[in-house]
């Protein structure tokens, strides 16, 4: 606990924001579905880290419980996401999202 | 208990009829069922005592947490309209017998379902239930017109459906708004809704919402353009259901919901609304003069007639209100009669164009006589039913404004013009290749027409019974506006 | 008594139902008995009522002396509006009862012969009975709505009977025209009733008249009421401007013209105003309008009659003109005079029509007097009866028309000399056109085809007997009201006096004329009539070539008159065409191109929006995500801002 106090909460805030923004840019810029999924994972984890940090600073364990829930859900989501990506690749031989624009209008 | 029986019986019948396969059995079952339903209606009429909103009441909680309860009952106005519905249904079914409709079980099932919905509309004392039945009535009407209608039926029916549906959504919004203004726990019960005190601004908006819903249904100029298309595109049976009963829903809604709830706004905006209605009378009458399709002509004349009823309602005078109630019944009877006649002519000659017809009075004199009788009823000749209604309506309008009454009264001239014109061109003159070899009315057809004629003259000569049933409730509705 | 009163209108109604429902299955013999029989029974019952009433005279001291109201049942009853089905029996209604059933019966008997070979025999009698039923309701009703039932009902029967031969569309057009023009008047009547109700809170004669008695003369509401009711009378009694239907109505069978369009229905307006006498006396403005309308109509129609060639049309215009006389009498407050003329007119005009029917029957359908002539020898009975009727209408003593017309003229002189002069001129014109008709029909040689000449025959007894009875009535009808001048006692005036008592009390009575003046007036009009008759004789019997004036040689004025002042064409141009055009315009342009287009436009907008906005769905996941994040940023941004 005392170790934590040496690092101010602002550091976590900035760090997590940066991580989140990297994730966002990854999602926006990358065209590979796999990379996008990874970027989403990055965003989720930045949130998780933030939750854990607040939990520690406020001595409220609820935040850390949330983190566990989110990790479980994120795992499930990635599993489904990857499964979809694999299926798409099997049918179209591509995971480039610019190519995957058949669902329109 | 009778009220709930009146609603459930047609529903049960409409489901049971689906198991029949043979056309004749289906028809007989539908006719018998609707006659039993009429019997129940008569029983309710006998059991009915003067108004206290406690007659034939049936209440049970449904969505208790939302304050929605299944509350059905009748006051005098509902009773008359329920009687009208149950009386007309067997006749409409009987009149449909000379058509060979495809998939008869589905057809008659829809008709009975429609009856159930209509009775639900006229008897529900709960705002949300009213709305549900209101929309429910639209579904069978849609399918009857869209499946068994004439050419171009899909486009026409689609327009009809969307138009009236959009209108009624405004009513739903108004009802929900009112619901949230009722004291906790919120409720859709009509007495609760009546008790809501709205400020003038709110009243105006609620009035507009109700008004839009009802004028589209009635329909009142300039929201009427779906109607001529729909009447001419619908199968004969559909036209009868729509014109005879369904358009009374809008007028009934005005009496039951709009006038008691937004009484101040009705008083404030009623004049404008009446101008619309009265413009519609003249406008539709004028258009009717030059119509060639008989069904369209009747459709326009119907716009004129219901315009008068609506104008009378909005004048908020006892006479006009009373006249409106009696005229709703009369109009239902007369227009169904006219549609049956037109259907019979179309069956025989394969055309409804006035310009193709002529000389039927010689080849089918009985048909011509019945046509004449309904024609006289619809131009409000004294001793027929609509004279009582129109006399009271115009008297009430006159009390409100002499000018309005004078302009609205033009309908008695115009109606004579277009109806006599139609009669002359179809019934009189020399027979042509369309009308030369047609046969006169059969007994089945007479059986459908005679009860209507009896009612025409019964209401025309002895309207006391019908007037007295509705009078206390009309007074009560008017009390809300004071 | 009540039973008798119920039976009077009920019998014709039962006759109608019997003949109407039985339709073609009833043999003609039965119809011939039932049709006139019901009317005869009603006539007898009317006589009983009449006797009952005269016996009762003087024993009553109610508000309405000499009258009884019999209520059958309540018809429409809401709050203070209480319209009951009730009959009023007073001298006025009894007089009308007798005229309607009496003349009606004779015409029914006549019809047995006239319609003998018509395939619609039963239908004809059914309609005629129905007509009598409604006419009786009209005169017997004790309140305005009951009168209105009869009022519209007779209009319906008139419609049905004008278009009786419905295969011919011209007849049907005439029928439609009659009904629609009547309806215009009916709207006025209806509005008048509404105003009556809002003013007096009742529609019963007794309630209204007893209240009206206390009102001041010239009261604006009363003027409005009387004017509106007068519009009704204008329609029903064929006065300017709603008169054009009556000449066209001659399309119906001749007995119909006699009964409906001469003797009874068209006089309903006169009856209505006589009934409402107190209201009218209190509205001088209305009376003036009635006077102007009536005199104009009387002269206008008489002038048209001079140049007509159709035997029935001449009589129709004559009817319009005579109705003008009755209204003129009403407008100067001579209610008895109007009712007297109504009665005698019923006799002689019914007779004229029936005799004309006999002529038409003899010729075999032709109605153009230019193709008649010389019928005196062939149709002696018709000739004599026609002569009596013509003398009566021309106002030659001692025939009935003389007395009734003279009464109106002398009352008019009391009132205003100009009115008298106009009416006297009208009387000369009447004498002229009637004798023109008479001479052309019966004198000189027959001008029709050989075939027609061969066909000429006197009508059967069933037709001539009513003619003879009516000619007796037309001859001696004047005894009803022989003035003091001739040593009479003005019986009709005394009989009707209770009905008009209140009105007479209110009205300012002009100074009565001296006997010398009366003699002078009488002599003047009589001399004038005789001169015109002589002139007509010179022109149409004596002179060889006065008969068929060449159309081209006519002066402009004569052409104008002989084309009936182009009034029909004018109405067609001003009312019929524009409303048809309006109908077309409203439907083609306003309805389809404007209102419906807006409605469809709303739908189109929805579809268009959907069509446009759907292109946002590019299918590009990157784009979606970009939008999503942009959205999130915007939401955050707004959150900070607000």
C-alpha cells in the first residue's frame, strides 16, 4: 500500500489514457481484422488497469471484482471474434476490412 | 358478463371457423354465429338500464403494475353502436354469399375477428385497451381489402393502412401523456383520464393528437383521400364493414375521448374544426356529382354525411350530439344498404360504371324499389332514419351558428342532386346490353335487404327508443364541457 | 273523433301499401276500386270532421277557438324539443282536407279511365295514394315538422309521378329538376323551422302563434323566419325564381298535373303562409317581398303563357300565374281571399287539366294546340266543361273564378292602386291566353293528321263524369264566399275568421271600399276581360291568318317571351354548368393533384429520405468505427459544454 502511494494517481490516468488512445487509433487505422481485435483488447485492458488503480486508491475491492468480470467477458468476446475472423478467412481468403464491405445499403 | 361474451364469442367463432373446409358449411356457420352474436346483443339491449357507467360492466386487472385493466362496459352510445355492429354483421355476411371468395374460411374468420375488434372498441372503458382494439380492427380490414380486393388493391390498401395507422399513433401518444398526468398509481381508466386537469397549452396538443387520429378515420376533409380509393378497391364486403361500422370508430372516439378530455380545447378549436368538416360537406358533395363509379360516388357522399355528423359533435349542443349518435346508426344502415345494392348490380352486370347502366327498373323492379328506399333514406327524407339525425344535427348546428347550419344544410340539396342523378342513370331510361337480361332480387338477397329497410323506417318513425337510450350519456358527455 | 282523424291520412297510406307491395299481382279491377276508394273514404271522413267542427263552433273558448289538437304519439323528443305526431283540426285545415280529398277523389276516378291501358297502372295508383297521404299530413299537422314531412313527401310523390314513364330521360330530367328545386326551397323551410325553434322553444303552431302575438311588428327575427319559410313556399309553389320546374313537370301523366301541379301540392306554400298568418302580418318587410315576387310572377308567367303552344304548358304557366295571385292576396293580408282563390282554382284548374287530358286522350297523345282545332263537335262534353272552366278562370260572372279573383282585386285596391292595376292587367292576360287556348283547340277545322282525325272520340264516362262534377263545382264554387255586395254573407270568411282573427287584429285595416267603388272596379275588370276575349276571338277564330304566326317575323320581344325569357338557359349557364365544372375541377385538380398529392408526397418524402440515407451504410467497418468514435467524442464534448 505504501509503495502505491509513491506513484500518484495522475500517472495511472495519463498512462491509461495513452494506452486507450493507442487502442482507438489502432482500431481506426489498421485494416487487418486481427490487429483491430488486438487493439480492442488493448482498450479494454487500459480500462481494467484504471479500474484496478482506482480500486487500490479508494480501498474499494468492487473495482477489482469488475476487472475480473471484464476479463472473463473480454476473453469470451475475443474467442467469438477470432472464430468469426477465422470463418471469414475461410470463405473470403481475406481479413482485410476494406474488402469485407458486402453488408451495405 | 354479456359484454365480455360479446367480445369473446366472435373471437371464438373466428378461430373455430378455420377448421371447416367446405364453403357452404363455412358460410352457414358464419351466418349462424353472427346471428347468435346479434341475439347476445339484443339480450344486452334488454338488460341495459339507463346510464350509470355501471351497465354490463366487466372489470379485471391485466397489467396491474401499469394500471391497465380489462374494463369493458356500455353506456347508451356504446350500446347503440354495438347493436349496430351486431345487427349489420349477419346482413353483411348474408350479402357476401353470392360472391365466390377464395379461401372462404380465412375470409369469414377475418370478418368475425373484425366484429370482435369493433365491439371491443365500442365497449372498452380503458384507454390502452381501447387503443389495442382500435389497431386490432385495422388488421382484418387490411387483409380483407388486400387479399380479396380489386385491381391495384395492394397500393390502395397500403395507403389506407399507413394513413390511418399514422393517425392513430398520435392518439397513443396523447393517451400515454394523459396516463402520466393521472395521479399515482397511474391508470388508463377512462374516469381517471377524464379527471386529469390539463392547462390550455397541453389541452391544445392533446386535442390535436386525438383530432388527427379521429379525422383520418372518420374521415374529414382534407384527410379523406384514402377513402374513395379504399371503398372502390375493397371487396363489397370490405366496403360495407369499413363504411358501415369502422368509420363510426372515429366519431365514437371523439365522443368518448376527445370531447370529455380536452373540453376547453374543443370549445376553442371546435370552430376551426367545424369549418373543416363543413367545407368537406360541400367539397365532397360537389365531387360526388360527377363521379362515374357508383362506389366512389357513395364514398364521397359518405364523406359529406360524416362531415355533418362531426360538425354536429363539435358544436357541443345536446341536439346535435343526440343527432350525431342517431345518425351514426342511420348512416351505417343506409350505406350498407346502398353498398349491397351496388354489389348486386355489379354482380349482375359486371360493371359499376354509371355510364354503362340504365333501365334496371324495368328488368329488375324490386331491385329498383330497394335502391329507391335506401336513396330516400340517404337524402334524409322525413320518416326515414337519417331525417331524424340530420334534423337534430342541423338544429344543433343552427344553435351554434346559423351560417354553419345554412352551409351544412346544402347537403340536403346536393345529396338529392347526386343520388337522383345516379338513380336516373342506372335504374331509369332504356335497358342496354349490360342490363337487358338481368334477373330480379332473389329471396336470399331480399332477406339481407328487408331488415335494413325495416330499420330505416323504424328509426325514422319511432326514434324515441333509440334517442332515449343515448340521451343520459349524451348529457353526461356534455356535462364535462361545462 | 281521433280515430276518424287517424283514418283520414291512414287510408290512403294503406292503399299505397296494398297497391305498392302487391305490385303487379293485383288485378286492375281491384286497383280501380282500392285506388279511388281510399280517397273517397277519406273524403267522407273529412266531411264528418267538417260537420263535427261546425257543430262545435262557438262552444269552445280555448286559445285557439274552433280547433282541436289530437296527439297520436311523440315523434322526436329531447329536452325542450318535443315534436309529436299530432293533428290540428281547425277551419283552415278542414277546408284543405275537403279540397284535397274531394278533388283528389275525382281525379282518381278520372285516372281509372285515363291510365287504363298503361302497364304501370297499379304503380300509378300507389303513388297517387301516397301523394294524398302526404298532402293530408301536410295540411293536418299541428306543428311545422309534421307539415315538413308532408312537404317533402309530396315533393317525393311529385318526383315519382313526373318521372312515371321512366324510360324517357327527358321526363326523368324534369322529375329531377322538380325535386331539386323543391329541395332548395325545403332548405329554407328547414332553416326557418330552426329559427322558429330557437326563438320560441317550440315548433307547435299554438305555442308559436300565441307567443308571436305579443311581439312587435317588424321584429327582425320574425322577418328572418318568415323570409326563410317563404323560400320554402317559393320552391313548392313555383314562384320566381324557383318556378321553372313546374312547366317541365307536365311530363307526368295528365291526372298528375291536375292533382299535384295544379290543385293541391303547389298550393301548399299558400296554405303554409295562411297557416302562419300571424307571423307574416307582423313582418311587413316580408309581406312586401312576397307582394313583389307574387305580382312579378303573376304577370311574368301570364306573358309566357300567351306564346306557348303546348296545351299543358299553357295551363302550367297559368297555374304559376294564379299562384302569384294567391301570394299577392296573402301579401296584402287577404288570407281569406287567398284561400278562396285556392279553392276555386283547385276546381277550375283541375277541370282544365282533366279536360285537356281528355283532349290529349282523344287525339292520341298530341299536345300541340296548333295541331288541334274543331274539337267542339267531336268532344261535346269536354268542350262544355272546358268552356265553363275557361270562363271561371277568366273571371266571368257568375262562375267561381269571378268571385275569388274579384275579392283579391278589391282587397288589392284597398291596399294599393298599383297592385290592383298590375293584378287587373294579369287578369286580362289570363282571359286572353285562356281563350286563345280554348279557340285554337275547339274552333275552326281540325288541323292534325288524318290518322289523328280518325282517332278522335269522346272519352268514356269514367272520365267525363269527374269532368262534369268538377264543372259544376267550378261554376258554382263562388257561392262559398258571395260578397255582401251581391247579397251574400261571405260564408267562407266567417268560417275561416277564427284562424285569421289574431292576424286581423294586428293588421292595420284600410278603409273599406264604398259599394259604388266596388261596382266600378268590378265593371272595369269585367269589361277588360270581355274585350280581351273578343280580341282573342277576332284573332284566332275570325281572322284567317292569325293562327300560326311565322317564327321569323316575330318581333324581338315576342321571340324573347316565346322562348320563356331564356330563364332555363340562364339557370343552366349560371348554376348547372358552373357546379358541374366545379365538381370536375375539384376532383381532377384539387382532389387528385393537390390534396392527394400532398398525402402521397408525405409518403414519398419518407421513401426518398430512406433512399438517400441508406448510402451511409457503406459496408466499410472502418468507416463505421470512425463514425462511432466521432459520436463518442461529440457526446463527451457536448457533455462538457452543457
